[in-house]
């Protein structure tokens, strides 16, 4: 029987982060899963780590690619599981039983359900808790955040492999193709909520880095127009665009570390936990 879940990790020069991710996956109590690592042709020792763990990885490849969504698409083409989840290098499954619990919830999902998700704990760069994300869909479906309709954190999402095979990640987008995939997956059937924590993730990816914030906001705006959401919550989108421009400006003019400190000060003033310092 094919595995119920395929976990795909895309990595490029992430040798300092990858090993803990691998350990969190191979420690899982579930046998109903496979683990693939798609490396973009790393030169920092990542391949040495993959060779060391080759016996416990179901498959790994290392070759140049066109970015993270190209790596995701390659992984989907190689996957055998009914459901696919993407785990970033440096991120970790929450505990050794989380995939087993997820499989129990995925088993009875109807054929119309193309996407399911559980909760994700976001950690700051210093290892402190920032927030727990993803709740029942009824509490999320009408909200907007970050310039777009609120979607579950991607590292807590399971998508049907058959859906991803028919609708690969759109490589015209560099940081928000997962948002497009999510919106396509729920177009005809609401997502299934899995009431457990799946993943512990750390801030610092391209989509959250201050220096790339304005670029990400432009992609979000372009994708909103493509999805027919260009006029929805326009004040929110404009305010998000302004904040993103300020973040990028600060990181370029006064340095990224100083920008991070100012962003954290703003988060504290608005009642949220720090991300960066």
C-alpha cells in the first residue's frame, strides 16, 4: 500500500538547519509516511548530510532548480503518498506522534476535500514562542492578514497529491505560490481542520525577511488581482503595502538588524510577541 503522507523538504545550502528537521521526521511513530528531500545543488555540506542519512530517507536528489516552488513540484512528481506536506529546512515536526494523529484525521476525509491542516507553532530567532497559528476554518475564513485572505500556515498543510499533480505550484510567483495553491484547493470544498499541533517553525524565511517584504507585498497584490480579490479589503491591502515598503526601506537604509529591532518594538506596541530579538 502507498503511504498516506509524503513529507517533502526543499533545501538549498541549509546544512546547518537540515539535520534537526531530518531527525524530527525519522523519529515519527507512524509507518504510514515517506520522506523526500529535494536539494537545489547545495555547496555547503548539505549533500554530505543527505548521504549520511541516505539509509533512512526514502529518496533524495541534489540538482540545480529554479527556486523553492520548482523543488516542490519535483517532490510532488516523485511522491507516492495520498497527501503531501512541505516541511522547511530548520522546521521540526512537533512531536513523534503528530503524523500518526494527522493520518487518523485524514483517513475519513471525503473525496472532495483537497486540503487539510493542523496547528503550527511559530518560534522567534531566539527560540521564544511568537504565536500558535491555524484554528478551525470557521474562525479564519472571513479574515484578512498580511495583505491577503487569511490562510493556514503552510507548514501545517496537507494537500492531496492528485490535486498538486494536476495543479503544480505556479512558478511565476517566487514567494506566494502556496497562497494560490491554497485558494485553488478550497475553491469547491472547505479545508479539513486537524485539531493538533503538527509543526514547530522558525521565522527567517524569504516571505518574512524585512529586506524582501516589499517584493512579497507586490506579489500578493498581483495574485489578489489574478484571483479576483483586487478590490476586497482595499484599505487593508494598502496599509499592508505601506508597512512592507517601510520594512524594506529600513532594512536597506539602517541595516537589517536595526530594522528587526524596530519591527519588534512595533509588534510589542500592538500587543504581539517579538519575532526577531
